[in-house]
């Protein structure tokens, strides 16, 4: 039997064996983050706080509910944490993460854009030193000021009022506390001066629904002065926010 290669096989080289091509690596596909899990911005928190101030002024929330929700709003980290705070209010508006186009009508606010107000502690202390609070900051219903061999300056002229009444409790021992308020709010109160002075220049605003600042306390070998600052009016306040229509 002839085992020689056939005519068809002559002149042809054997086909080399090749390795199969490696499959391309599979890339991980991440699911989009749900809107409720999106990180909240300062503007988102400020928008919810504004709705809560409206609800408080309209009597839909009492003092405790308003304070609790305001605190939760400024502590919220995601949009989902903000939604429940206004869900039971008629002014509730869904929070959208989408930004309107710059050319869309009505997207530019009237006047200059103002940054969100700062959240500050309800207590100020100055011991052998000084403390100052001014500019855009959120002032609640109560503020304590302790000046011991030091000085404290409290400027409310650009503050954002979150309560229709602000009580400032002052203790000045061998120190001083200086308080300035807008000229269109009511200022009342007084305190005890022991070898010192406690001077509150009282005034009543023309608008009966304007915020009220009450100052009380004591000054021992020190002083406290509270007065309106002429030419400075409360900018971020309308009657519907802190009083009746």
C-alpha cells in the first residue's frame, strides 16, 4: 500500500495551530445614582428652610416642629433626607437635581445672588479675648452671650431671622457686649448693671409683624449696649415669613 502523500497534499505546508484570541475585559457598569441619594447642596437646604419658615409663619408648624425640621434641613446630606421635611405641607415642591439652562426665561433671580447663610452656635463666649458675629448668619429664637474679661460683638443687620422673636441673654463680667439690630425691627428689653451699664435703646417697628429682638441679662463691672443701626434694614424678611399676611 502506497503511503506517500497525495498529489493534493504536495506543496502545501501544514496549517499552524493558533491560540484563540482573548476576550476583551468586561467593564463594570455602575447603575445611576437615584435622585434621593444625590448629595444635597447648600442651595437645596436653604430652599427647604425657606418653605419651613413660610409654614411656620402661616401657623402650620408650631415652634418645636419648626425648630426640629430646620435643624434636620441644615444637617441633611442627601436630597432624600430633605423631601420628608415638607411632604405634609401645601407648599411642598419636589426637589430636582436638574439645573435649568442659562438661556431659559425666569432663571435669573432679581438682584444679586446671595450665598446661603451660615449656621452658628446659639452661644457666644469671650474670656480674656473677643468674639464677633456679623454678616449673613442664621439667628434662631435664643442666643446667649458671655463676656468675661472680654468683648462680644453681635451684628444682626445682615442676619437671616428664623423666628419672629429673638431673645439675647447677656452676661458681662469685667467685659462688654455690643448688639446692633436693623432699624426696621422692634428692640426691647433691659438688664441689671452692677458697677456697670446695661443700655437698650428700645424701639417699636412700624410694621406690627416685624421681628422682635429682646435683650436681657446683667453687667457686673462691665457693660451691654443694644441699639438699631441706622440705614441698615432687614433684607431677607417679608411679612408672610414671620407674621400674618
